[in-house]
C-alpha cells in the first residue's frame, strides 16, 4: 500500500486570487485543499475600502465552491485613520504593505517606508492588534533587494514592538537570521523558494514560469529557508504566493512576475518534507504555526496525500483564462487522495 500523510486544516497564508474569470478558475483549486488563505489585496485598483473588501470576499466565497474554506482578507496599505481601522478590523486579518512599484500591481504602494512617516497608521494597527504584512524589497540590485530591506524590518520591529510584522515570502539567509532577533517578526515561505535557486530560473534556458518577486536566490539562502521550514520553527508559516498570470503574459517579451503553485503546493511540500525525513513537522509549517500566529479558527479539513506519481497538467483553463502551473507536464511523487 502506498505511504500516506494526513494534513489537518492546511492554510496558505499568502495567496493571490485575482478577480473575475481568473478568480473563477483559481479559487476552487485552493479551496479544495486548504481550509483558509490570506488573500492579497493587489487588485487593480487595490483593495482599500470596507465596501471593496466585503464585496471581494463575497466574490471569493462564491467562486470557491467549497463551504469549508475561509478567505482571510487584507487591505492594501496606505495611511488609514484609526477610526477607519476600528470600523474595518473585524473584516481583515492584516494589512499588506508594498513598496511602490516593486512587484505586480504595487504602483500605488508606499514610496518611503520609515517609522516617522507611517507612525499614525502603524500605531493604530499596533493598538488594535492588526498585523502588518510586508513585501520586503528595496529598489536596489535585484539579488540584494531583500537583504537591503533588513534594516527597515529592524527599525519597524523596534519602533512598534507590539505590532506583529510578517516578512512575506522570504528568500534569504539574512531574513531567516532576523527572525530570531525580534519577538514580533514572523515570516511566510513559498514552495518555490524552498526548491529552486536563480540557477533554475536563469541558469540555462530562461524559465518564465519560475520567475517571481522576490527572485529565487543562492544555494545558501535556499538551505537556510529549508532548515527553518523543516524544523517546524514556530515563526514561519507556509504562504504559497501562488500568483496566477495568463499564459500569454508569462510567455511573452516582458514576463509578469509570479509562480502559480496553488494546485500542486501541498503535494510538492509533502514530497520535500518526506525527502528530508521531516514529515512529522509538515503540519506545523502548513497549519499549526499560522493558527497561533494569527489566532484564527478556520473550518476543519482533512487532506490525505499518498506517495503515488502525479502528472501535473500542462495548464488549467476555463473559457477565458489559461494558467500554467509550476512543474507543468512533469511528474511529482505525491498525489491528493480523491477529495
Ligand atoms: C505577485 C503577483 O503577481 O501579484 N507576484 C510575485 O512575483 N510574487 C506579487 C507579489 O507577491 O510580489
Ligand atoms: Zn504575493
């Protein structure tokens, strides 16, 4: 009999679901295997009002076609008043801060990230217990952007010691090291950054479907990420950063940043933890740590996986959209037992 693994209440704490026909295509793929997901607000225009947030959540619930799936909503960071945050706090799990122009749909992000400028909003978030999720990259040399952002994380962590700060999709050893230094710093890690380096993206023929922000880094960075994920370190959570873009926007001159991993994430993570003999820590990484960090109680869901080859589809599509997943056409070692 094939080896099996049961995951309880899996969570994806960094997910892009988009809107309209793309949302219709991708939401069910996450909702069938995850109990909940933290949904990114970088729509065009970004989610910044209570009305938009509630309406978007309703569209997600409808598109998910799964009763045991909770979308945890975020607002796109801008300067918000405390009164507004009080009004909206029950509807959100956090606020996502993007440096202006650093990634897909972040043009209206923050151009100067310092405690002084952001104090009114960050103080209000801290008082109300609203976590701050950050895309931590400067606009320096692409391989150094995350490393260069470390002093910004440090000063925010020091200046707002009660504010929970989540370093999103970390890709470097420096970010891993910083986790241990501040009690209020946490991190999400994607599937792809545990598996690939820049060599896989650009070392041979260019692989547009592995291109994302932050770009995959060096072997020693991947090793540091692996160690902290495999060891069930309570400060890291799985956040896929699954970021679907239409096939023609990836396979084009001017490739959009984002790797689409939602339908294969749990299978690939299971394969990885199995390979390293750490399966007993997988549930901490994909669920328990996030439950504690965010203090949430998502709908219960049991997902069974078996060690049986699965051929990843070439693409996922509906009438209007075609999206190519990571490992399209390749065979991975673990499959979902029929849902
Ligand atoms: C994300 C997207 O496409 O929205 N892209 C990416 O490369 N990760 C945005 C983001 O999280 O940076
Ligand atoms: Zn993202």
